[in-house]
C-alpha cells in the first residue's frame, strides 16, 4: 500500500476543485476504469452544502462528536458543515490542491497528510470517511492495515462513520439473481484513473464494500460494525467501534 501524497501535476481532482473554486465552474472531471465505461464526477457535487448532502451524510455529521477527523476531505464540504455546527474538526487529504482549496474556503485545520502515514498519530473521537469512504482502503487485503491504523487514531469509545455502496446492483439481473465472476477478485475492488483537462492522475484502487463483508473484516480485527442507515443502490452508513 502506497502512503504517498499526490503532486499537483498528477492531481486531476484537486485541479478541478481549484478551478471550480476560483471560477465557479469546471471542465469535465473524467473517471476511467478498466472495469467500467468512462464516467464523470460533477465537480459542483464536491462542493455540496449540508442541505444538499444525502441524508446518510447529514446523519454522520450530526452524530460526529468530540475531536473529529474528516479523512479524504476533498473540498472540505463536511469539515465546513461541522465547523458551522460548532464542532471541532481536522481535515486531511493527499491532494495538495484540495488542501489549498479547503484552507481558502475557511477550513481551520486542513492538512496534506496520507491517512496511512506512520507519522500521522493524532487521536480522534470520530473519524469520518464519507462519499464511498471505504474507497481509501483500496482493496480487501488492506483491511488489516486499515483497522490497525484506526486503532492508533481512535480514542477509547471512539467511532468511525463510513459509507459505501454495495456494487451488487451492477451485477444483479432484473429478477434479482446475482451474476458475479467468482474467479475474479471481490466485485467491489475497482481500479480508477482520473483526468481533468490535460492533468492525468495515476491509477488507484478504490474499494466499495458490502456491509456483511465489512462486518466480517471488522470483527476479525477487533471492531464491531453497525448498520445505521440505508439508501438506494445498497448505499449504507456504518459505524465502526472497537470491541
Ligand atoms: N470526502 C470528500 C471527498 C471524497 S473523494 C467528499 O465527500 O466530497 C476522496 C478523497 O480522498 C480525495 O480527495 C482523495 O484525494 C482523498 N484520499 C484518497 N486516499 C487518501 C489517503 N490515503 N489519505 C487521505 N486522503 C485520501
């Protein structure tokens, strides 16, 4: 698992966010994958306000307490909403451009840090991983490392709020039967690459995990997973606490 930071010349999403923040609009942020057709991320969505957030995200923000970490914070939409609620939040991201945008937007504590950096050892009561936040784990094989990191960062009684879609809806037939290639890896392990204008990012792994699989890995690693809310496309919010 790499735990480096992005450089501005290979940071398409951060460049798109910087453009959007400066000009109020952005070009197409392209998402490429060997497994799917090309897609795009509407850049405005990365700047959503509390009222524009899906109910699951709003619920995670309401539940967040004590010292909060917004992990993979992007433009800082959750961090800003938490600050408005008077909560104590720090935001980290591997994208230097997005950290700049967060600072310009008024996020008081925004840092360019990789979650998995061994030197990152601050303690938190709440860790937020939102907008398919399980993605940062990359692959199922990194679950052990992820939970070990969470043990280092969480105060006693602390909690991680994580959301994900279960990609099974992409493989389901209309009659509800479920077609996946069992010889392949886990169906939620996706490789992505992003491009914004001429800025091409390196490929990266992104993990969508169904709740049952998440619960299994949580219990293997001394955590308990609780399902808090569900939305469409098997989208859910989970709370992970130390056993
Ligand atoms: N949470 C934001 C952004 C989601 S996009 C929102 O909901 O709008 C995911 C973000 O995670 C990107 O900005 C990416 O740069 C960041 N990221 C990816 N891997 C990371 C890691 N290991 N540590 C910290 N941030 C990471």
